[in-house]
């Protein structure tokens, strides 16, 4: 029997319709079952469902950090536009302190234009948002480590800014950049990220990886120093009939369904192992049935041990 390589599994858990207590219970279950991490979303509401309850992510992360002991807490991904970069650095360091070093920093350029407008943010062209994101990353990294930070960019600036206490994790909590734009976003991954998260719905992993490799070569970085993760829809069932029933309901989950996988635990192990062989070693999973406890437990008990 072929030995599977090690991989880590996290839950991508949008806050849509979830009370705080429900989120805490989910986190406790993930921790009990040895999931790597829980990842929230940085939105004010859920697209097409604006009237559902939706907790703000930085506040929720802080609370979850206090409620858990081993589970890592992240956001897939923080929108760089919504917070002053210096204040964001301060908030993230505080969460890392509260969690005793369990913060995961996921960051992106922002995309939900109607959310920007509704909350009074300008929605500049993507080229501008990417430049703003790079300046945000530069400020974050400086404020995580330098005694005082001064930065003068085209969009953001700080002047002799202290930031204490520093994060528990050294030199800083892992930075995940989520995105797949081959010209700019993957260049930012090569220059600034500890982990790249490939969003669901991509066309060719191989093409994206080749582009990232080229950017790494251009900045003199070893591609192997970047962990690769995937935002992955998983449809799991105890038998094939259950799988097919769930998959029918999952077909409307675009773009997740385009790159999602389905199957019994044995079939999922095979599908995941194919991805691991390509170099993906972490999966931020969005379960097709929205992650009831029995699904979270089934995956943990029947799939995860194969990659331990």
C-alpha cells in the first residue's frame, strides 16, 4: 500500500448565519478532532444573503483565540482595503498574543465591489488595489519586527510608529496570500508570502505553479520555501448513494464546484493524494453540506489519518 505524504486540513468557515456560540462550538469540535485551523471570511455580509447574521472577522478571531487552546485561527482572506495597515498590524499582534502564537494571517486585494460602496470605501481598479496590498504587506512586516516603523508609499504612510507587544510567533505569524493572478498576485506571493492559497475555481494548477516558480526565480527565492494550500470544496458521504445525493445539492456552489472533489472516504483519500503529489500540502476545506458536526467528524476520523 502506497504511503501517503503528510498534509494538513483546515476548515474554511464563512460566518454566514452563524451565531457566536455556534462558531465557538464549531471551533471546539475542530480542536478536538485535530484540524489544523479555522478560517473565517472578511466580509460585512454574505453575497446574495445580506440579511443573515454575519460576525465581523477581526473581532471574532480575537474571541475565538481566547476560547481555544490549540486550534490555529485565520481569515481567508483579510481585505487590505478595510483597515489602515498600521492598525491592522496592531490588531494582528494582539490576536497572536491572545492565542499564544496561533494566528494565521491571510490577506488579499479585495473584490466585492457592492460591499465597498455600501460601507463607504472607494473601490479603485484592481491594479491600484494590488499596489495598496503590497504597501500593506511592507508595513505589516516592518511593524512585526522593527522597533519603530517609518514608511512613505503612494497610498499608505506611517511615521516612527511603535508596535508593542510584537507577535509571539517569530519573525511573524505565517502570511498566506490568497489569489491566482499570474502577473501581479503571484509576484506578491513570491516576494512576501509564507503560504500561497489557491482559490477554488482555477483552470490549471500546473500553469499557476509554473507562473509562481518564474516569479520566485526573478526575486531569488526557492519555491520550496512557500507552502501551497488550496481552497477546496469537499463532498463526503459514507457510501456512493449518499455522495451523489449531496453532490446534486452542491452543484450550485460556484466557483467551488468547478475544482471540488466528491467521494467516500477511500475515494477522497485517493483524490487528495493526487493533489499532494503535485505539491499541495494544506487544504482549506469548504464542505458541500456546510459542515454539520457529523461531516466534520467523518472526514477527521476516516480521511485525515491517512495523511498524518
